[in-house]
């Protein structure tokens, strides 16, 4: 099974880029299934129902989230029926801790986890949470989106669960790392990158971010405008011998 996992989608305009190019990308790379991180879609924070439906209409089979899961409160109204998994170590009964996806009679379990280092958010331990989930999950493949700041935390999670899950892909920093590897048949990368405006700072308007750093004065950030868009992620080949390769395309 060949899966394209797209990094954090930043801004509504990126959906339009995906509408134009995702089908051709799937054909070119012989993709069976598309997954994505969708926590930054609507104005850079959260996921409105309108944009969730647009991503679904593109054939994206599953979406993971992160620290901005509830930045748009309307997600609470549609989350139960959505093909979205929220971070499993958030202490809430809302949403799915595991999203099961059926493809050609094979079951993929998609899990989302939030790192605790530097995020300053009250969270349950991702390691203890994963132990509990592994005791319950019944699937052919398990993919974990570890959404976190610290590479050390992500790598520790990877080595602890290598051989127990199919893939662990890092998200949140929006910068694709060069450490894709396979260990004990578990695929890993510290961060799969982002999908959004190429000339930006993590998807946000350049001048606004520079001003905030120079002055220390908080101003709301806006998503940068094109014209060029960067699509980043990984391609996972899951089977008897799991493989991972980085994906990057400028459009």
C-alpha cells in the first residue's frame, strides 16, 4: 500500500492548489491513499467545517490534527462523524483517539499524539497513552502523527515504538527534516514539512512575523499569499517491508 501523507496544510488557498494538482500527483507517484495534517487550514489555525468538506471532496481519507485542534470551536459540532483523529493524549471525550480506514480490505489505524516539550499545554503522557491504545487497536497497519516541538521527544517515541507500529511521522514545525529512516520495520521522520505558501515563515506572512520578533509586540499573524506553493510530506510504502521517502513539490 502506497500512502501520501501531506504535512500541515496552511491556509485555505492551499486547498485550491490541491484541487488543481492532487490527482496528477497521485497518478505520478502511484498513490493509493492520501492522509494529511489539517490543524492549520482555516486562517492558519483550526479547521472549519467548510474546509473539512473540501478536503474530503479531494479524496483525503484521514486527517490528523495538533495543538490547534479546537482553535475553531465549530469542530466540536462535526467531529464525531468526521474522518479526523484528534491528539489521543488530550484529556477530552470528544472525537476519535483512533481513526480506522479501510482500503482494499486492509485496516489502517491512524493515531495522533501531541508532544509535551515546549508546548505548555496540559496533556497526558504520550507514551502511556500509546501503550493503552496498542492494547486495544486491531489493524493491519498503525500510523502515528506525532505533533510536537522537540526532535528528541519524537525520536524517543520512535525508538520506543519501533517494531510496534508501521510509521511515526512528525508534524508541527512546518520544516521538513532530512532524517527519514526505517528501524525494526517502522518508518520515521522528525517532521514531514508543510503545504502552503513557499515564500513565508512557516506559512505566515513574512513581514508580520519579522515585526513581532523585532518589537516583541503581539500582533495576529495572517497566512502569506502565493504565487508559489510548497507541498511537502512523505510517501509510505507499507507491506511486508515498510519504506519511507520524502515528498516535496513546488507549484
